[in-house]
C-alpha cells in the first residue's frame, strides 16, 4: 500500500544520525511504497534499514512480501528497455548513467531477499 502523502518525513535515526542516503521503492504508477535507508560512517561498515509506514507511523521493519523491485515505475514506462538487476538500490542509482538505454533495478533487502521479490515485471527482459 502506498505511503500517505501526509505521512511526513521518515525520522528513523541510528545513534542520533539521520540516514546519509534514502532510496524509495515505488509502484508502477510512481507511488512510494517503502524505502531503504543507509548510514555510511568512515571507518565503520555501512548500516542499512528498511523504512515502512504503518498504522503506528514510520518504522524500521521489512516491507511485506512480495516486494516490488527498485525503479518499478521506470520499468513500467519502458517496457521494451533491457533490465539490469543489481544488488541494492544504491548500485542501481549510481550505475544508471552508464546504461542510458536500460532500466537498472535492485532487490529490496539485497540478494538474500531475492525469494521475496515480485519479479514478474522483468520476465524475459533480463
């Protein structure tokens, strides 16, 4: 279910810090369904948390399966474009300028969550 427009900003923090990067997963029409937040602190491993809106407000919990692919809205607009599936929305976002004729996508939760992804939109495109 899309996040309500009046939900406000996701205020999830780690150790009092806002995320350094936010990646939003959208449905085919472009409505935001959930996000992935990343904290990158020099000298430490990155920290990644999901971001969902529930009846209690924002929470750092995994979105329900089946999960949409990152850039599903772009996939829906470019049905004939090749699709490159990468591990993580950060990589898909950073690599997109290198492949302007394709749509770059990613799993929510990385490769370990592949079984929870609804990949029907990519059938025959990868």
